[in-house]
C-alpha cells in the first residue's frame, strides 16, 4: 500500500522525498502545491481537498487544528527534540510509515504520532 502524502515545509528534505518515493508513496510538497509560507490552516485544507495525508514536524499547531476540525485523511506528526537521540532519521520515518501501514491502521480523521511507530 502507498500513501498520498502532502509534505509540510519542515519535511521537504530531498533525501526524505527520495526515500518516500522509493517506498512507492505519492508525494506532493507544500512548495510544489504553491503553499510555501501559507498558514497551517490553508495547508491542512489543501490536504483535505486533495485527498492527501499530511506529514509534518509542526506537531503542536497541527494537533490544535486537528482538535478544531478532525475531518481529514490523516496527519502524521514527527516530534523532534533539539539534540535528542530519540529523533527520527529519514529512514526511521519511512520505516515507521511502513509499520503503520502493515497494521492496516485507518488514518482518516486521526492525528498520528509517527514516533510511536518507530520500532
């Protein structure tokens, strides 16, 4: 299975994009969608309208938007702490998505902390 992903501005590293594409995910970056520097609510609305799961490191803001309106195809949130050994590498992000998919977990209307799927 592959996901239709919208990558937030903080998740557009070329190496991550290459890894996700190699895992057969359908990717669109915020910049490709013409949404660079646009408010988060606009980004989430775009993901809704275009049937895409949002991948972001901007966890707090998107969790708040999710709580205000949980109707979307899913938000995959990657928590990062400065200098923490628990931060996810790009490979770990792709593996966590694979682990999540393997369970058949339904992403629709869910705010998913991807770090919890990193095993």
